């Protein structure tokens, strides 16, 4: 009996180390990549303010047309580009005018639209980008299709995705969305959203294990929707639950 206790005692440090290691891996496997689409828009300034205050990385996928037409659009773009933890990405020039099937019916026009946005946004390859209306990944080591469209639609569009990627774009889709209504108001409360995120991490069915790309839209963070308060609460609650915030530039290795 004494011998067994002695063996157990000698094994305890090793077992403890394994447990500590497992917790460390678990923590490392809980990374959220904050991404915001469609800016600059009302709400973008609030996003930038909170991100600077909280010192967390995020990607803002911007629309070239909005830079040119939204009041202070160019100033907001410059502010975002001046923040070291912010990645300004390309979300097209026209946002397909929200007519996605027509947009993706002309491959050359899609590529030209993305390149036009580069000029407006002041971006040069390799450019981090998100296609309008399509949850597609095209990265050197990660590729995923948009499962929300049918096979026939994908067959008409896949060449668009490939040629945009070949034109110097790293395309990012998303794993989960904070949904908003037509006027921009968030659908889920912060509490509800965080509960959904916790649930999803229990199953871990993401494009990359332990990494969630969270989609949000700039218009959700206007003052009328308590934009700063909601984003600050989201960041605080996720931190309290042990989530880390990832930089989209480090989402996937560049080489196999």
C-alpha cells in the first residue's frame, strides 16, 4: 500500500503538468477574430474608439464607394489605417450594389471592382479582403466555399473567387455573425450573443479549429443602438470567459 502511495506521489507532478498543459491548449484554442464590414459608415467612429480603448485587434473590411461618399469617410479610413492593431481590408468598391447574383455573373467586372477598391483604400497586394455577400475563404492554406448558396450558383461563381484570389487577395469568410435588422439594430443582445459563442465553441465546428471569425457590420454600432456600450460589453464578457482576440493577419499560416 505504501508502495502504491509512493508511486502515486511521484506521478502527481507529471499528471499536474499534463493538466496544466491541457488547460493552456484549451485557452489557446479559444480565439475570436473580430471583423466589421461595410464601413466607413455611421458607427465606424464608435468601433475605432472602443478598439483603441480596449487595445484589441480587429479587421475592418471597407467599401470603396463609402469612403468616397460618407461624410468623413476618408478621415475614418486614415484613422483606421493609423491604428497598429487594425487591419483595413477590401470589401469591394460597389458592394455589388446589393445585387449579388448579377455581380457574380461577370467575372472580369468582379475583379475590376475589387481592384478599384484597392485604389480608393490605398491598399496593395497582398490585400486582406472579403467578397460582398459571400462567405468564402481563399487563403494559401485555407479554402472554403459558401455553404449558403446552392451548387448551381457556386458553379457559376467559383471562377470569380479563384481569379480574385489570383489578383492578389486573401479572401476571408466568417464562422458566425452578430445579426442585425434592416435598420442596423443588433438582433441578439450581447448576453445572447456570448451565450451562442460559448455554445459554438463547445462543438468547435469552425473553418479552423479553435478559431472563430466573427462577422459584424459597422452600422450596428451607431449611438442610437448604444454602439460603444455594446462593443465594450462584448469585449469585456469574452475576456472574462477566457477568449483571446486574434489578428486576422495571423489567422492562418502562409505556407503549407
